[in-house]
């Protein structure tokens, strides 16, 4: 029942908050903190337990079900985690709690805010644990509604546009997934929606149907990632969303796209995967270079971080293109975790500065290192992590991606390495313009240092970023058996 | 000897008599107790529901009246929509209808009886009579705001179109009778099969009959291109009646459609004989309904008109299930209408309550409503999200089922189109949500629905969550209904 608790405890918190009077702001805040703290602890326990007891085999652990749910259409309640979902569950638990702590400064419509946030957490956890397609789809969609409200009510100036764009864009993607799920459902007798079972059977479908389903799933997942050219919702959503929501968007939501590819479409359709592997890697390359170039042109700090996500998720796509290499796939997983930690932290830090300065314009700052050294230190640390400095998780993941992908696509990988240089370019330039140089005393004399609560929200992320950078083997050991099995499935 | 198994007709007979009781009570109390009459009506509907649970299954009047699973399933929807329409009528009955309140409720009951007869019809004449009994009271109800020009226009328009479409339908039915020599739908099916086996094709007369029937029922369903009347009528009619029209009478149209086409003309849908594939024609009509309904709804700034166009689109989704014409198709159509009952009645009830409070139907007047009336705003949001098909609400399961049926029957293109238009529909449903939640304005009023209105809203919300998360009992029932048809 571990997984069910992890998924539905935030939902219980959601209901508890609904029945709390809206004047009791502190009760609401603490309810949210408690009902995201327990799932976080549970996600840690799951990770630890999986690492100790289950990581040696690729079988699903903590399996619940399959229990009959809607018998007439063979829908089952079926949960389970393996080496690719455990890190995501961990990340979701951690980032959700940290984001809720970071949201304590929300003053406007507090009750609704935290209620929606907890609902969002239920959706995300569910996606990473569901092994039944119907259940997977429900969680996938459920998440859109709170996200819509979170961006639309508490967001920046163009929040309404960003919220509806996010909603429509992702829904547009999911409908293709729904059609593909239905096609799969009717392709086999007995009809089934069980993901593990379909992974076994799907390669027996006709080539045309496989191609069709693969493309349909790809559109749905690619929009979430977001893969160029489906990325245009992302800068809008990220920039307009409140800080904590940007953290969740970058840290967890984008991963649902790559997770979906690894969980569903890659092992299910090996033949189309072979056919499309070069285009996928090319899309990854375009994402890396394009995202980095656009980041370079940004004047707004948050936009810079947002576009850097497009670039960083490009590494994942490049690795996913090189499906036959365990190293590449492991690199993709590493990048998912690492990007969640680093970009999550960067968004939190941007939020910290914005709360004080009420602007995110890079050019407006300068020499902040003198005035707020602790903040500067942390910011520089994560900028370095983001550009892939050795000793931090970003380096490990990029290195693994390049090593793994080089065997499959020499030229594409060689070009993709340019992305590292470009990232270093815009990150260092940002650091230089904001934190070094001359300090504008008249304008920023009143700027206060990062406070304890804010440090506490980024500290765990910093620890993990460095820990994974220095000693990555626990994570790779955790995933190894699952990834080897996955690569075997994809090589069918 | 014809059997008169009146027992299985008890719900209808009771409801008919109860309508007279309601009217008589109103007269007897000199029209003073508007609330009591409302409660009396709701009580009668509830009793009819109990009678339906006790007495069903079997044939009466020879086989003209059949109380099979399909009929029972849809009767639950009719009674539910009547119950909810009455519940949301209390306030307007009190404020806007000074005279003839008893008749107002009585006419709703008469129309419900018509729907119930219609769903039990196993042959063309009883089907036609049921249809007329359904619509004639509705003509009067649509024009119930006598002093309101728009309402009167709505009633008149509805009556003219209604009579016109009935005539077309009747002509089609009589042609069908003429060609086959029977009014019994099962016999029609057999006769048609015989004709086809003998000649290897179907004559132009039958094709004409078939097109006219489709058009006749298409008018009743407001299926594109027979939908022109609907937005005006829906806007002009008292809102609870609009809701009743869009749920109850549509469900009646759907069941009539299923009886005639899926049962009687099923032979055309099978692979062996495809002289005239009504599936493809219906698929085109369904696409038109989804495209035109949704795109026109985008432009509406009046919530009743928006809901009117959206219900044109919704019937398109139902038709995706009907096109499939297999077990899952029929089950999905039934389930869809069942969920639609909660979502659409709920949305219209909310619009009624809002109008009663503010006198406005403009979407813009919903600005900032979540601040002063959070529960009301949340309920309306749930209804709209269910109409848009967002999980875990009932509307999602319903859409999933019709789309599944469409894919199973090989209409993948239709399902993709339906899904694309569903994304469009999200935009206008969410527009209202956006107004209520994102607007910085704070309204000066607070929405406090009366008890029966609250009951309707609550019933809707509970239904959507309950049958969204645990659809199995109703879904199994819906699959049972499909056994009525021999596929």
C-alpha cells in the first residue's frame, strides 16, 4: 500500500484544506507542509527500500494490484515502480515538499493555492506509479487542472494567456495518446490496458499500427518534454508561473514526457524506434543548440532558465535516440534527475531575488556579490552545476549521454557537445553581469540576504547535486537492472 | 388475445395521474403555495422512480410497449432530468411565473411521460405518439414567460420546427411501413433482409424513407445541419426548461434513434449488406455537429447560448458511439447520456440560479465569482470540466467510452476529429472558469441557492464524481441495455 499512500496522502491534504476556513492561513500552510512532508518521507523510504531489496532485478516493486476497477472495459488499479520510476518518485516527493515550503510567502488566496498544489502532487505521483493505461492517463490529465489554476491565478502579468496555452497545448498532445491507447486496447485479445502486458505484446502488431501508435505517443510526450518545435508553451508557462510552480514544471512535469517515452513507447515499439532514432536524436540536437542560443539572447533571468530547460532536455532526447546503449539511457535518467535538482534550485533562487527586487532583468543588476554574498555563492554553485562543471550531477549526466550516444551518431553527438560551450557562455555571462562588476548602491542598497527558510529549500538540492556529481554510483546501481532489461526490450 | 400487462406501465400511468394531481392541487389552493407544488412534483417523480424499480421487464399491448433494459435505463435519465429541472425551477416559479405554476410542473410531467413511452416503443406508431407527447408540452413550456418576447418567440419557433420535423418523420415512417408492410421494428428488420436477399439491393423509396427519418429525428436532436432552431429556443425558454430540452428530450431522441436505426435498420450496418451504410452518413453528421457546435460556441458571450451550442456539439459525441452500432457503442451512448444528465442539468441549474440572482446571462458577469461564492463557483467549474471531459469526472469516462466504441468500429478518423474538437471545447468551457477565478474584480453579490436548487447542484456534483471514479454499476447496466439489440 506504500505507493497508494504516497499518491493519495496529498489528496487527503487537499480535502483537509478544502474544509479549513480560509482565514486560518497558518493552518492551511501547515496542513500543506505536513501532507507533502509525509509523502516525501515515504518516497525516501521507497527509494531506500528499492535500492536495498529490489534493484537487483528489473521486476516491478511495491506492486499493488492489478485489482479490478472498471470491469466492463478492463480497467485495473495497478501500481508498481522500477528503476526508472523510483528516481522520479523521489524527485517528486522532494520537490513538492520544498516547493510548498518555498510557497509560504504566498499571501493571496492561500487556501486555494495550497489545495491546488496538493492535488497537483497527487497527479504527478500517480503518473510515475501507474501501470494501467487508463490510470496513467487519468493522472496525466488530472494534473492539468491544478496547474492551470496555479499559473492562471498566482502567475505574472500574462498569466491567463500562459495558463490556457499550457492547458490546451498539453491536452492537444494527450488526445493522441488517448487514441493510441485505444488502438492498443483493441489490438489484442483479450483486451488489456496493462502497460507491462502491452510491452510484451505490442511488437506483434502490424508495422503500420506500430508506427501510428509510436508517432501518436511521441507527440503527447514530446509536447511535455518539450521537444523542439513543440516547446513554445514552455517559456510562457515558466515565466508567468509563480516560483514554486516553475520549480514543479521544470523539475517534475517535463520529466513526465521523457518518463513516458522510457516507460511506454520506447520498449513497446522497438521497430518504429529503430526507424525514427536518427530524427529523434536530431530533434534533441536542435533542442540543445536552439535552446542555448535563445537562452543567450534573454534579458530576463527567468526566461534564461526556462530556455535552458529546452536545451537541457535536448540531452535527454539525444540519449533517447541512442536507445541501444545502456550508458545513454542511464545518462538520460541522470539528466532527468539532475535537471530536476538544478533547474528547480535555479527557479527557487530566481524567485528569491524577484521577491526582493521585483525585477528579473539581468541588466538591472550588477555586483550583487558584494551585497548578498551567500545568495551569490549559491547561485554561482547552481550555475556551475547547470553548465556541467565536473564534480556536479550535470557533468555526470552530460558525459554519460555523450559517451552513450557517440556510438550511434558520431556527427550529431559531436555537434551536441557544442551545447556545453554555449551553456557555459550564457551562464557565465549571466553570473558576470549580475554578481560581478560594479554594484549599484543607490538602487540595490536595500537588498537583503537570502533567509534561512529559503536556504533550507535549496540546501537539499545543492547537497544532492554535489553528491550525485561526486559519487553517482548509488543512482546508477539503482537503475542498472531495469535499464539493462529496457535496452534488451528496445533491441527486440 | 392481446395482453394488457398494465403493471409494467405503472410508472407512466402514475406519473400521468400525478400531473393531474399537481394541477388540481394548484387550482384547489388558489395558486398560493408555489413551493409546495414543486415539492409535490419532485415527490411524484421520486415515486415513479420507485415504481420503475419495482415493475419493469416485459411486454404490454401485444408488443407495442416493451419495458426492456434499454427503456428502463433511459427512463431513469428522463426521471432524473425531470427531477433536476423541477428542482431548479423553484426560484423562477416563485419570481417569474405568477400564474399557472401547477400547469408548469404538470407539463414537465406530461412531457416526461411522453419520453418514457417513447423509450418503450417497439413499433413506429407508439414511437411517434411518444415523440409527440414529449414535444407538445415542451412547446408550451418554452414560451412560458408570456410577457417575454424572446420566450414567446422561442416557443413559436420550437413549435413550428417541431411540427415540421414531425411531419418529415411521419412521412418517413409511413414510407417505411409502405415498403415493408409492418410497423413493428423487428419485423421491419426481417422484411428488409428478405427484400435485400431477393433483389440484392434496396429501392429508392426505402432510401428516401430512411433519409427522412434521419432528418426528422435529427431535428429533434438538434443535429447539424438540423440545429438552427436550437440556440434561439434554448436562449428564450426558461432555463430549467432549456436544461430539460437539452437532456431529457435529447435522450428521448437518442433512444428513438437507437430503436429505429440500430435495431430496425441494423442489416445495413453489417458487412454483408452495405447498400446504404447509415454509419458513414451518421459519422459525417456527427463530425458536422462537433465542428460547428464547438466552433460556434467559442464566439458566444451568453452562457445559455454557449451551453446551447455546446449541447449541439455534445450530441455529436454521442453520435460517435451511435455510429459504432455495436455493444460498446450502445453502452457508451447510454452511459454518455446518463453522465450528461448530471453535468448539463447541473450547468444549466447554475445558470438559472445565477440569472435569478443577477438578471444576467452574460459570461462576463461571472467575473470574480469565486471570491464571494466559492462553493457555487467550484460546482459550476466541475460541471464545465466534466462537459469538457476532464478526469476524474464522469464526463471523461463517457467520452472515453464513445471514443473506444468509435475506434473499435474502425472510425479512427472520426475519433481523432472528436478529440480535436474536444480540445476546442475546453477553451470556451474554461472561459467561464477563467472569469470566475482569474478576474481581479470582486462582485458585490453572493450566490445563495435555495434548498431545492442546492440539492440539484449537489446531486450533479456527487453524480459526476461518483460515476467518474466508480462507473462500474452504471456501466454494467449500460452494457446490459445493449443486449436488447441483436448484433
